[in-house]
């Protein structure tokens, strides 16, 4: 599946144009502009799967550095500082990678000024609790 099956090419172009300069990437603005904040949990989970290039169930630092290239092959790589800041925002357990499990990674994506960035890709387990940094295992997929 291509990322443009979920996100519009126009929104992707707009989001990428807003962070062309080094050290201009802001994950909250990017996710909002690209349209992830309006997607369903399943759609967000699918996007996570696309970003997880090695299909390990995690997005590691090397994959995160190439994050923008998932949206366009001509996009730039994130700088070291941008990559480390993005990883720190999504790494909920300090293991150096961003994980996801059966539900959608919502809290980094939703435009919620009260949400702590450390809960990026945090998942709701259906009971109001949350699950963090688990391998991507989706029932029925």
C-alpha cells in the first residue's frame, strides 16, 4: 500500500514544503498538515506500518532519519537534532525506538495541546488503559 492511498498528495506536498530547510521539521505541525490528525486509528496504524521500513514493529532511529522520504523520494533527511527530538517524543520506554501494537498510534498525531509528546504512538487498549512500545501485531491481519 502506498502512503498516498491514505493521505492526499496535495497535503503531503504542503507538509513537506513547510519543512524543507534543515532544522525546520516539527512533527506536530507535519502530522496536522499532512492530514493524519483526521484519520482513523486503523489508517494511522497502516501509515505506521509503511514508516516501519524493516517491518520490525518499531521505527528505529535510522528509519526516523529518513521519515520525510517515506512521503516523497526527493524529500530531505532529518538532521541529527530533528531525528533525536522526534525519537525522544515517540520513545515512551527509553529503548531507542518507537513502537506500536494492535491499535492506532494517536497521541503524537492528534492536535491536542495537553498531550505530552512522550506519549507519541501510545495506544489505547480498549479499556481506557494504554499499551506502549509493543511489536506491531494486529489481530486479523
